């Protein structure tokens, strides 16, 4: 989770190959100009490519200022490449423009969806994976300390990084690809040996032709990563504000927000503020409360307060960990976690969308719509004071960000007490409940603006904040080609141009009042709703619009041929989508034709469907593709040229209602009754023939390896062959009749299990798990131990004197620990035959070992040593 560096190219004699594509950058307006402005400070780069640059505000990609809004997705936790596009499209639909990925060499799907890629390939990735993603054979092959510049460790990881380089080089943004950054290792504390290791990694990337910025994710304000040996181009800070392992056990108890701005100002103010990992949920552990609790901990209210607090800290590059958690298949998990990695994320393990996704979309489309927010100065907050601003309301906390070029002001408001103003009553039987008590507050702001000093709101009395709620109060905001918003206490969902019409879509809680003032353009129609009040301001051309509390739904506030202003409650706003429509004529950056801001700024608004994946407009037809989970009313805001609409290729009847097209999307009911065929001719086979008399283990590996590179020296045969899943041991002895039991010390990791047989008779199963503790665990460090020492007494008559007898041990291994215990022991560390002597031990794990396993599709972690696996019962083509 941490690391950074800044190598001197001359002193390190690094050969760098810079390949910069010659392309015309697009500068399309969505509210204000997006290109370089005179007030920009000098840009910085790594000297290898100008495709990615930066200043103290934000990134520039192909000369355009960018707010990197990203989410974490582990492709190995959804090991079906055809499904990756599904997640990528859901990211883009939520307004994201980036994806953070640990291991991924097929970038076409991300590029097709329109996502920049931050690649974080390790060698250590953490991610609650076995050994942090490091191959298990290091336990016997690498004597040196891992993640240092030890020679044998370097020799172990360099071929892997070479493979990553081969995949990255042709896919860099400098060549029109999606790869924006490459991260060096993962979350590491800084020491001299660690720094040398990071410098080695960087040198290998540069020598291999990687020219995009190299980054690191600092796990805890180790500012040494910013300068000196091992520093990277762009420094990042990870943060999990609710991040203790026991957090999900009490999901309503929040830790307070953090003042990240102060740290950034002191640590690296010359760079944009980057958060490679910010809390998008949390992992559950053995004996934990379950992922419903983790989702409640990081619910939409958490996103509303904490994500906007990051904005208030002037963060301009951020990725949420996790956006989609998925499943830790086979042997992937490290011992503390179980198979599900749902994480309580915005997208469930099933790939279903959640209410957290809705909140991310409300934030994401605002960020996508607001180029002025990409460049802001931090002016001050309630603690430091904000020049020219008066806050009337001591229970509120406000931070001001201001665009120095346009004068747009963003006041980020939340409750001063971010922890105790919202309480859930949790039903322990149902796991969670939604009953709550809110401590609501109100306040007013007196602020400077382009029209003089304003007291906000002007007609509605005060600005309301419910418990655990945050808002942006904005002044002097532009939208579309001509739109001018003097101020708003309502939130902005979407702002831009659709056809020739400037569109502003605002939202706010139905139980609160809201107010905004703007210049209404064109000859149009005002809303007749009793909730809407219009007041012509003394400022020329500005109309104040007040929205009273009332029922939920969509209101068309103002409609003219040149302008459309909409207002809705948050839930209704979340039913709308703004799919990216590729422009057939716009100048684009070659390779980024599908990317918002680079390939196009064309969109429509579509309300109703469960998901809108993409849209095209051709010859007056808007073709929509997406998903439904129910029949729904359809609402569309599109250019006037659109006369027909199709949904997944089928024509939809729509009618014009002012600026809106409305219709109905019917969920298909054409699927007939499904009848299962009769299941007959059942067969079965013994899945544990190893305990039967006469079983031949002559082809098994002799388990005579008693020396390893770890403190515990278990008996485990060739570790390079048998590393994951079930491993079987067979201990032979010539019985005299005096043998009574076997004393075994078995290592398998936290929550592992092992079963022991004498010949064909079962003795017992042993395990280490949460139930070995006397109380509910509150952290992984007390979830059992990683080994068992036990006496296994032989049942009467189970030993046959005068012939070969066998003790069979089936070990269901857990994954290895993460740093610093990647070399944690697995195997039988000690054995004694009471009343006799073992003559030999044999061991069998996955067929083909670590490199020659047959299932190359599902991979090394999905094979084990059970008989059916070794015989290929689970593989395609088995009879």
C-alpha cells in the first residue's frame, strides 16, 4: 500500500523509450473550456512522454485537464473475460473514467468502454490474496528477504515484470491505449532496502519502454516516499477511515472525517492530490458479521460525507476500493478471509447494482459535467476561516474551493460532528435494518459572487442538512454553451448540452427546501408546480427559483428551445443515465474515440431502465442498449432530431411531451416454462481411493524435504510442485502390532482443516478457526492459529501387523499470509509413530505441479490434490 520514488535518469543510466502519438487533442466544452488556460502553472512530466503531465491541481492527458475518477476491479475475481466489459460499462455509466486493476493483460474491454487503466501488478498486490499475490514457490526458492534488492528475490520477480512490460508498452496512453499509470509494488513502509527494491523495479520498467507515470499507494503518510531513492512520479495516499478490521461489527459507529488537505499541503503540494485507494467498503473475515454489515458501514451516507470531504481536501485523482469485489475463487484468499469478496461494494458480488452505486453515479455525473471543478484552489474552511464568507450556524462545517480562472466557488458543507448525528437500529436477527434517527441542522452562508455579496438562501430561510449528509453550494457556475448559474443550494446531477439545448439537472431531498438562481434563456415555459416559486432578481437577467418540500419525482422547472432546467429528488435522479455517444465528426485523440472528454461530449438523458450501457444516434433514431429488472416508464431528453427510439434493437413507442420523449419499456415475458430433464443413470466413484488397501502411491513424490527458507521446516516434498489447495500425505510403516497412535504437527494456515486416517479407518479431523476462541473475534490476529499439534489414536483393530500400514493425512490448506509472512509454513512439521517408526512419507498435490497443471483457463489457484482433480474429473472432455 505505499511506495514512491523519483530517480535521477542520468545517475541511474536508465534507457527510456518515449513513443508519443501525434494526434489532435479535442477540447469540447461542457460548462467551460477544458484546455490549457493562461493562469495554469508550469506543467510537470517525467521527461519521457507529454501524453501525461500534471501541475499542482490535476492531471493533463493529451493536453486536457482531467479529474481521475476510478474504481477498483480485480479481474481474477471475475475469471470470465467476457464479463469484464459488464463491469467496465457499469463504471462508465456511473460517470467514472478510470479503473484500477492489479493483474490484467487484456486491455481492449477497458478501451472499448472508455476507461483509463491504472495498472498495479505488484509483485506484491496485497488484496487479501494468498501471499499477497506472490507465487508460493518462493518459500523454497528464495532465501533472501522478499521485496528487497536481494539477488534471489530479484531473479524471481524480474521475469514476471518483463511479462507485464510486454503487455503494457503497446497499451500506454502515449500510444493511444488506456494505460495511464503503472504502480510499483503495493503499500509498503519505507526502509533503505525497500527503497532500493522500488528503484530496481522502476529501472526495469523504464528500460523495458514504459513511459507513462509510475505511482505508489502509501498506506499511512510515509512521506519519505515523495523524495529520494525509490520515489515515483505521482505520489498517492491510501485511506480507509472506517478501516479497523472490527469496523463491520458495529457498522453505525463512524470514525470522524480526516483533514487530508493539511497532509497534502505539507507533504507534496506541487503535485495533484491522488488517493489510489479510498474506502469503498470493507472485507469481512472468518466469524465476522457478513457483508451486509460492511455495506451498511459504508452506505450512501458515508459516501456522501466522506467522498465529498475528499473533494474538500482538493483530491483530484481518486479510486474506490472496491467498486466491484467479486469472488476469491479456489486458493486465492489469504487465511483471514473467505471465498466471497463482495466487500459491501457499490456493485454486489452477483454484479447487481446497489444504492451505493446510485450515490456514486450522482457524484460521478456531477464531476463529469463540471470542468471548472478540475482546477480549484483550497481557500479555507470553518476552522481556518474563509475570507469574505460568513457561516451562520455553528453545527455546520464548510470548506471553500475556487476555480482561479472562472471564479466558480464550491462550498462543501457537512455537519461539524460527522460521527454522532445518525443512528441505525440494527436487528441482529435480520443482520441489518434501516430504522434511523436523524439530527438535522440548518445554516446560512454569506458569500462573494460575480453579482456582489449574497446571503444564501435568499428566499427559503436556510440550507438544511440531515444527519450524515453533505452538500455542495455552488456560485458562478456555467453549463452547456451559454448557461449561467449564479448559485445553487440544490445539488447538480448533470450539466451540459444536448443537441442545441443547454441542460441543467438539479436534485435535492424531497423533505428539504432548495434554491437556485440562473439566467433563463429563450422563450419558454415555467413549471406550474405548486412546489416551484420564481422570483426575478434585482440583478439583471437573473431569476431565483425556490423549491419547497413535497413529493418525489421529476419536475421540468424551465423549458425553452435553448435551455432545459430539471429538478428531482435523489432517488429519481438516480434512475437517469447519461450514456456517452460517440461523435462521428469531432476531432479525437487517436485510440480514445470512446472516451468522454476526448472522443466526444455528446450524450442524452435516459430515465427509467435498470442500466443503460450505451447509446448511438443515427438518422433520427436513438438506439439504446441496457438492462431491465422490471417494466418501467421511459423518459428521454435527446436532440430534437431524434424521432424514434429502440431498446436492445426493438422499436419503442414514444411521444413528445415538451422537451421530453416518454414511453414504456416492457420487461420480456416471452420465456416459457423451463422443465428439467429426468436425471437418470447416476454413477459414482470413490473420491478418496488413497485410503483403500492396495492403493499404489509409487508415482507420488517422496516427502523427504526437511529444509526450507522459513523458520518452521515442515516435511512437504517439492513445494514448487504442490502449493495450493488440498495436499495429501501418506506415511508408511511396517507394523509390529505395538503401534498405538500418530503424533502430528500440521501447518495449514488460519482456519485450515486436516483429516487423518489409519489405513481405511477415519480417526478425526482437526482445524483452526474462530470457534477455537472463547469470544467473538474482533480482528484477524486472534482468529485461531496456523497449525495443530495433536495425537491421533488408532482404533482397535485398525493396524495390521506384519504388513505395510499407511497413515493418510488430507490437508485443506489456506492461503499464505501477506507481508511480512508470505513464507508462512504449510505441511507436516513434525511426526512421531508411537510404538514404531515411519519408513517413508509420500506427498501428492495438484497434478502437474505449479507449472504443468492442465487447467490453464481457470489457472493455478483452481487445482488441488484430490483424486478427482488429479484424474481430471472436472475438466472439459472427461467421459
